[in-house]
C-alpha cells in the first residue's frame, strides 16, 4: 500500500494512528537535532518530523533527500508543537519510522512553490513541473468543477450530450482553418472544426431538440492572453425556441455555476444592452460594467473654437474620472504617452481639471475660455475635484481608443475588482459588416445567423442596417459566449449566401448538405457557445486563460514542452503526397 491517507487529510482526530503517505518532497529544513520535511501531493502538505536523538539513522537518511524526490513514509501522527494555521494539516505532523525513496529527482529548474522563481518560458518548457504548484493545480480543479456543474445543469434541463466529428470540411466561418491532409484521398484535406456549428443545426433537424457538448475547437488566428489555437467550448443548441428562451436558460446556467462553484449569487435578471448602445457608451461590444466612466459626447461644446483637433474630428469623447483633479502633470503626461502607444493609436490626450475653487484648468486653455470649460464640465456632469479626459477622431477609432483608456483608468483607480462579477447580455448586433479590402459584406457572427424578422425588408435595400437575431454574454470586459437564432429556411439561407458574395455553385459546394437538410422539415432553432477557458479564467479572477489549460501554447502557437509544431520526415511527406515550396 502506497498510502493510507493523502497529504491533505490528517487532522488532530488522527493523532496516535500509524499512517502511510506518499508524495513529493516540497522542502527540507535541517535544524541540527531535528529535520523536517514537507511532503506534498495534490491534496495538500503534511510535515514529517525526524529526531536525531530518537532515530539517528533515519534522520541522516532524510537529510540526503532532495527537492521533488518521490517518497513513501510510514509513521505515527503526533501533535505538532509549532502549529501552522495556514494549512489544514498544520496541527499535526508525522513521526517517521520508515522512509522509502520511490524515485529520485534532478534539481528542478525553478522552485515548485506558489511564488516561484521561474519565468513564463521556462515554466512552459517544464509544464509538468509547473502543474505541481498549488496555484496552477487550483486553477485546473476550478475548471474541473465548472465542467462538472455545467453537465449537471444541462442534464437537469433535458440537454443531451452528443459528440460531433473532429475531421470535417473546410468552410469559411471567420478565422483560418487548421487543415489535415488525407492519405487515402491524396490532394484532399480535412479541416479541424472552428465550432460544431453546422452539425448542431443538423441535430436540430434530426429532432434532438436540446444538444450540448464540451468540445475542442480550433482556429488558426493570432494569439493573445484570452486566445489559444485550440480551445474548449460549452456548445449548445435548442429547437422550438426564441431568443428570450435561450437567454433565460443560460442565465440560469451561469447563475448555477457561480452559486455552486464560487458561492456567488448573481443578479436574478441579467441586464441587457443593444450593440449600438454598448458602442456609444463604452466603445466595446463586451463592456465592463463594474464601474461607470461612460463616454460623454462632447461635440456640441468643443467644436467651433478654432481648435483643429476637435473641429476636424467626427467625434469628441470624454470620460469623467471622479475625484482625480489632483493628478499631477507627470501623471497626465504618462497617460498621454500611454494613449499614443501604437497599440492604442491616439494622437494625444486633452484634459480638464475641475478645481475645488470653481475654476478650470485644461491643456487647451488658450482656445477655450473659463465659460467654455464650464460647459464641458456641465455636459459631462463633472463637479469640483473631477478630471475629464478627452479623445477625438473618426468615430470607430476614437471609440476603441477611449474604451482602452476607460479600462486603463478602471485599473488605475482600483475599480475592476476581480471578485465582483457583472454579467451583461449584448443584443441586436449588426447582421453584416463591410470589409474595405474585399469590398463586400461579411457576417458579423457567421452565415447561419438569422436576421431580425422586422428587418428582413432591409436585406435587399440597406443590408448594413439589418440587425442580427444574435446575443453575446459579457462579464467584466470579457466575452464569455454568444450565439443566435439560426436560419432554418433554405430560401432565406440562400439569400444570405448571395449577400455574402457566394455564387450558387460555391454555396452548394460548401453547404449543400445543410441547404438540403432544410428541405426536410427543419424546426426553428438557436443556441450559443461559451468559451470554457474564458469562463473559468473570469471566475478565477484572471485575464489569461493559459493557466487554466493543462498544456497551453505560447504566443507563437508553439508547445515548447514537446516542441510542436515540428517538420514531418520525407517518408511521411511522400505518403501524404505533400511537398514544401
């Protein structure tokens, strides 16, 4: 028997018992007459005690052991004289009678502790060691619990877990596909699914009116903290539903997850906001509503004073940083440098301080009188002690820039508490977005999203104004998931393909199977998919999804632990009928 108990299990009630533990040597402390070892497994840490006077041989044996040795020990549970209130086993220790080295270990390249000395790259290279750290292990345990509670909730709501294929046909759905050559069909390729979109629609046609799957998806796109080339979706679809049915069902799921996993009660009803309102107030389709700092349109009070930066702009926006008029010139210069960074792209930053004595100080005093600046303050509802920050430019660009500045100020002012959770449904997205490079419309979500019924007449006359029957769930500035009511009529789907620039032949070649299915009694249906990685990271209060994935890729899409991707040998290339240019 390797263990009678785990390293996180023993308590004062076990004192006097003889136990067997197995685990890794976390750290060793030699205090002369006594040696102490912390033995660790995934459940916790137990202190082992070795007394030179009582058993010199085993104490000397213990002193030869190194970090991360795998040990099996037998001994008696005794009361710990110097108790550690920071760990559950801190009131006891083991007086070791026998120790067995199950495996030795080289000295690890970094310390296996919460506050490690290992950088991100070296920890990624030795990910199997990084996973031993408590902080990383807890993140994966959180992920496990979220997945388990997701299954429980969906099962209680009559959803059926159905697997869909991983080797599929390449279809244009937004990001680039990962493709897989077929040895048996030389010159032809599978694609890895960006999502099971068409398959879950076919399941609705098949009569499975409530489907879900916790499924791997693949997108060949540039990476950042909340993106990976392979990621996991909680993928769901429902038949005979309207938008309201779907929002209510998955509000319930998110409430269930936060209640059961985090012990947090979310709002009984999640607020809703149209896409147009979100962009106008926050410059983002996933606004963080934990704090205010909403955009204020300053066009009426800033233009016409011969200040070209404002006069020539489509839009002048301000945010009101309450009680920040004490910002120094150095702090304001630092903010200006921040918005000028290439990632933000603003040309500059204008400020207005509302002084306590009722006067105003601005970086553009020579263009605007005190009366003018008072109108600024009135428009932005600013009081004495407040600080207005203004950006200007083309509408779309300045909204994105101000969104970044708003989030930055939220961080600076401590307004983005990771333990506060504010969900928001964003609805009524545009169905289409115009792409200047290709000179045609693209689907904002995907080609299977249904237009709002009341906007159908605009498809032929003004397609840019057609709203989608689509919805996203945002939380704390993160898009947790989204979906739509789908098109279930062949004629409407064909019109959509026409609008997106598909020829009849292209639409048939790419999606003929779906169009054909719609001719056999397709029910009204819709659904959504949550990013499991993003959901868990948000619940854990983190911006990055990587630590919630057992073996993630780096920013270049590489797994530096196994050194993938890697070249194929000549024999494999010949077998697949491939040549490199």
